C-alpha cells in the first residue's frame, strides 16, 4: 500500500499563515448597542407609520438589523442617522 504524505498542523501558526510569523491584529470592536428596539418601539420613537418606516429603510437608508423576518433597530444608529439627515437637508 503506498504511503501518503501527511500534513502536520502547527498550532502556533494561524489559519492561512503558511510560513509567516505575522500575528493577526484585530480591529477594535465598537461597543455593543445599548438597546435594540423592535418596529413598534421605532414607530413610537419616530411617531411614524409602518409604511413610512418601510420607505425610509428602502429609499433613505434607515439603519436596520434583520434577523430572519424580524427587524431590530439600534436606537443610537437611528439617532445618528437622523442627525446626519438633518445636516444634509
């Protein structure tokens, strides 16, 4: 039976580090959102209807996080989006 060449894995080398000693330096993470709010809370926060919220998401770039069929909004991202929008107009 022919012998096959085995590949050894060096645990000190990262994935894809083939022969290099470079260390992976991760970018600093932004802090987690204070609170993700659902669509109903956003409707109350902005005092707008569902149709207008959909338009803002699709046409104006309102930041949204989609989890399956569920939408969540970071209150800080929405507030920042509102501030940037005010400066543009």
